[in-house]
C-alpha cells in the first residue's frame, strides 16, 4: 500500500489559468532536489502572472521556480508538518485570484492542509476545494502547510461486537 500524499493546484487570475502544479510526499523522493522535482517552464510571452513553488532550501545555481516539488514521506512522519512555498508574480493587482486544489494521490493517514499568506487568512482547506483572495501586490508569497492530524476515527460498537474481536 502506498504511503504517498500529493496535491495538484491551478491558479486563476482574470480569465487566465496557470499550469497544474503538484506538491506532496512520495516514497521515492529525496530531501532537496531529485528526479521527482520539475522546474517551471518559461512563462508565456505577455502572461499576466507567473506562479511557482519555491523550495525552502533551494539548490545553488538553479532558478528556484518549480512546477513539482516532492518531499520524502519520512519528513512528515518525523516532524508532523511540512511547508511548501508558493509564489505569485503579476502585473495585475487589485483582481481576484482563485486557487483550485485536489488530491492527486489520496492519503492513507489523517491530515490537515492549511493555506496562508498575505491577503489570505490561515485557513484549513477542504479537498477538493478552492481559495480566493485579492491580489494586493505584484509579488506575493503563500504557504501550503501539510500537518498530520491527531484525530482518531471513532467507531461505535456494541459490547458483543467488541467481545467478538477477541475470539
């Protein structure tokens, strides 16, 4: 059974939608840059905005702009929280930006995905879902926070049902 947990999102500003960005945890991912991480392609000429993931500890000598950013599953298990930075650069301020997000690879463990940054309050995201916020500056930095949940599913059972587990 796979222990991976990945998300995909797209950013829409006006009538333009970005490429699909993917981030999360993979069993074969290594810390930092590896074969799972994909750089963002060059922007389309005259595009009204650019959005990309930025590694928190970027590799030297490369632009820190990623379409895919994956971390080892063990990083979340050890720390219980992982952050991915998402940057938005635009010439169009004052408009409304919408991010649509879904799971690419469903989780086998309970988690919470939070989103925060300028103009976007810290909020837990329901998957699939979307977030909208005003673009208040030409360059904005946001964060996706993936946190292992401490919640445990409770199943109500009769006393006879519980006793049957021990036979």
